[in-house]
């Protein structure tokens, strides 16, 4: 995992795996999919209540091969399509020139809404809040709901089980 939010008593609450690919898209997409799918299944088995995401950075030259880009989009959608896989997936298209490097631009115009960074972050935050008791992450809940909650932040590490979630 590349990003981890954890609390000592509760354990991991948010995990984000990131991968990148800048060339040989058709040759390597299947491998990235298999690795990511295996990671998701293993981590979800170990931490069933964690909010988990997969962020895939692709060089925008993948758009020159529409078939490869469609495969990448399909792969990302499938990775979030199962209950025991990722809660959210995201594609970031990075663009730069090899001839005259002037920095990196992020292209949002070709990214489907369901794989956008905005949706990705919102889904992960929502999953954390849905899986933790209301006395945890009180300030986040207050900001999202635009109201003050009559609660104090709990650091007791109260456990919530699958049974508590109705599973």
C-alpha cells in the first residue's frame, strides 16, 4: 500500500494502492490487473472493514491506442465491481513532452466520471465514515453534514463487527 490511514487501537481505516504505466500498455495491462486484483482480495480478507482504493497513473499517450485505454478503463471498473475488492478506483492521465519537458499536466477531459479523482476520494471517505462508529471522525462528519454533532471524538478503538453492519 502506498497510502495508509490507521489508528493504533482500530487498525487500518484507509488503504490506497498506486501503480503507474508510461509505455507498453497492451503488453502490461493484464499483469497490472492480476497484481491489483490479488492485492485487493488478500487485503480485504485481512481487513474486511477497511476503505480501499486503487489509483492508476497512465501516461496520456495511451489515448493514441484507444483499445488499450478501453482495456484500462474496463480493468479499473472490474476492480471496484466486487464487494471483496476495491471500494473505488481512479485513473490519472499524466501528459508531458519528451522533447521539451515543461512539467507534467494532468488531463481530466478523457477520464470517465466514475474513475475521476473527485469520485475516488469521495467514495473512500464515505466508506470510512460508513464503517466506523459515529463518535469517530467527528470533525469530518460535521464538515460533511454542515452541522455540529453532540459528540466527542473517541480514541477508545471501539470495534465494529460485520454483524454490527448487518452482514
